[in-house]
């Protein structure tokens, strides 16, 4: 990523969703950096590791819905 783009990135909390083994998993409140021109979301290595832990771990949904919704922040 070039320095000019890096300077314009917007820090924001987003909703991350992924389909795994036929089930949709939604994780709310995930920290991301957003490209203001394209809307593309970038996640730090630590954030991606935490997402993997949440999605593949035994985390329980915070609220009843189909699909279950998980919270990023502990």
C-alpha cells in the first residue's frame, strides 16, 4: 500500500461475514481500515487471527438469529 493511500485510510468498526461449511457466520464490531475510494476493508494480522479464533472456535452467538451473530470485542 502506498503512503498516500495509507494516510487517507479511515479507521472504522465493520461487520465481517463469511460462509463456512454451509453456514453463514457474522461478526460485528471488527476493527478495519477502509479505503475511502473503493470501500475495500483491510484487517491487521492481529484482527485476522482473532477473527479466525472467533469463527472456528466455540464462540456462542451473542443473540439468537439465523445466522448467529458474534461479537469481535470481548
